[in-house]
C-alpha cells in the first residue's frame, strides 16, 4: 500500500508545482512576460516562447509590448513548425496594423510559412521531390511574396523573397510536367499537350521549358497533329539542341510509338488487362541537381 501512496504524493506535488508556476506567471508584469519570452527565443525553446507571447497578448492587448510580441509570435510559431498558426498570426497582424513600420515582415513571414509548409522534420533528412506535392501552398507563397514586392519593393526582405519566387516558379513549372507525364500514362495526349503549352506560356525561362516542348512534340505526334509537332520541335531544336529527346542530328527520339499503344499490344498484355508486357509511357524529366533538394 505504500507504493501507491508515494506515487500519489509525487502527482500531487507536481500539480502543486504547476499551479504555483501558473500563479507566478499570472502575476508577472507585461515587461517580465516579454523578457521571459525573449529568453525562450534566445534558447530556441519556441514552444514556451509561443505560450509566453500568447499570454502576454491576452493579458496586455494594448500594452507597449503588444505589437512587437505579435510579430515575434509569428517568428516563434514558424520555428515551432506551426505553419498554419504563423500564417494566421501574420494575417491578423496585417489586418490590425496595416501601417506598422514592420508590416513588411508579416508579409514575408506569411510567404515563408507557406513556402516551407509540407517540409517537415523527415524531409530535412530524407530526399523528397517537392514538385510532386500539391502546389496549393507554393502558389499561395508565391502570391504572398508578390504582394510583399508590390507593396514594399525596398524592404530588406525583398531580395530573399525574389530568390524564393524564382525557385517557386521552377517548382510549379515542374509540377505541370509531372502532370503531363501522368497524362501520358493515361493516354490523355491532349491534356498532356496543354500542360506543356501552359509551362511554355506561363513559366518561361525555367528549366522545365525544354521538357515542356518535348511534351508538346510527343503529344502532338501521338495525336497526329504534325504541324504543331513540327513547330514545337523546331523551337526545341533551335533553343535546346542538347536536350536528351533529340539525337545527334536534331531528330526527335520517340519515347512512345502508336504501334505500341494498348490496341496494338500483345495477347499477353490484353489477357492480363495491361498488367504484363506493358510499354513504358513517355516521361520527360531533364532536371538539374538543384531541383532535387
């Protein structure tokens, strides 16, 4: 019977200590709460920093530290892997303080939180192709950074925002190529051609453009649209003569032939409903190593 009593005593002591700690925080001044949060930020204890800053804001919403605490809350939430919370806090700050001298920071952090959304702990140590992820957050991040540059072109955060936008454009362009490759697998050649054309028209000067042109050539050839295929091929040959889809003479290397389409497959393929003796669909992916990380 002594052991349960001892355990109960430990639990009661822990509860009393917690209550004492909470009472102490309730009696802390605004400045003390802020300085305590600063200590947690310096120690990279972002969870406790978030809690302190939230307590400061709830207890002293109009105090001299309130606005700065709101900005630092965005920072703490971002580093605490609370991306959605950081975005919400940034949006709230922008709404409440549109003329604040540091509101550009809120725009920047909003873009940064969306930029890194989905890049969690595991992605830091395991190779992950972010171009295969849903592009929603990437699109939102691009818009956030665009708003920052539009409203505050001279912001100290503008150069980094521009650099991230370059990467985001490349990522979004590559996502379209991935979708085009998927459409090839589904034999949806018009949809594949449209994705390639979208990249050429909306993401020029990205490394996905040569693959987009190759997608268009292949798709138009499969559709029998030879004039469009030849036009795309001429652009590819003129601007990207070393693309792997071109041979030494500049001729397009077909990755998929009509003769090998499902209706021309072997009996093995037909009897197994395509499970065996399959012809690999085309896949265009000529990325440089910098897009792999």
